[in-house]
C-alpha cells in the first residue's frame, strides 16, 4: 500500500486496552475479516500491521481507491482515561502527518468511507463535535511544533543577507572612483587611515559633494 490518508476509529470496546486489542487481532480463534494498523491508549501506541500493507478497517470493499487500500488506520481505545487516550492519539497523528509532509486534510473518519458511526465517541448525535475538536487539536500540535522552524529557502536567503552585511561592513581601501573624483584616498592628509566600509566611502563622497555647493 502507498497510503494517502489516515483514518481514525474508536475500538467500540470500553474495557479493552491497546495490548488487548492487539491480542484480539492475533488470536487464532478470531475469524473476523477486520484489522487495523495502530492502536493507542493512555499508555502506549502499538503498530500491529506494517504501514505499507493493507488493513481491513474501512468497510468499503477492496477497490483501488477504497479506504482499505489507501489509508492507514488508527484505533483509539475507549477504556481507562479516555482524555489521555485522545492526548496520545493527537501526538501520534500529528507526528505521522509531519513526517509525511501532510496536513489535517489527510485525516478521515471511518464514517467517511462507509457511513459507519465511527469513531463513535466523536459522533455527538451527528454533529461530529468530537471529530472537529480532534482535527483542530492535531492542527494546533502541528503548528506549535513547526513554530520557529526555518525553511531551506529562508535559511539560504538569510545566509545571503548575512554575507552581504559582512561584506558591507568590511573595511576597504578607497575605491578607484573615489580617488578619481577627489584626488587621493586620504584627502591630502585629512584621513589618517584611509580605509572605510563600502557604504562609508559612498557616504563620505556625498558629504564632500555637498560641501562644494
């Protein structure tokens, strides 16, 4: 699989941990055709299936554009401290988006693929308040971690600006145009050490020209 989205689920089991969910997935007695990539609770996140392999989680058939064929599935446990489960899921999802260069537009609900009310604890009677809050939190996490970072283009522009400032602030002998216009670099002994910055020579020339008027 070459994933293009990440799909969020609730486990639908209020008493099961991430470790329990993984054990259910690998139990030889489990005959359901259902699976998921990662499950997260208040303690840990467990990858159960490699993220470049299909999982059967979206309930939308096996077509090439289906959630099963294109989306990484993440199950959020409902047990224990659900607020902490969500905190960990936000951190996990934001990290996965960041490392892929994706934004929250890449997030999907199970609902988006097959209209199953899942993640059910985000449904809020059809208003999906919890879902929009989750996406906003992931977006905020992305923005917070990226704040202060400099892009490659910005860094290169800064390097050029710094190099120019250093060059402008370097003391240099009188340029040829200055000597040609004013006769000598030291103005016949007026300048003890005839070395200025490039901008300094320009400023001095402007002052000398004004004094002639």
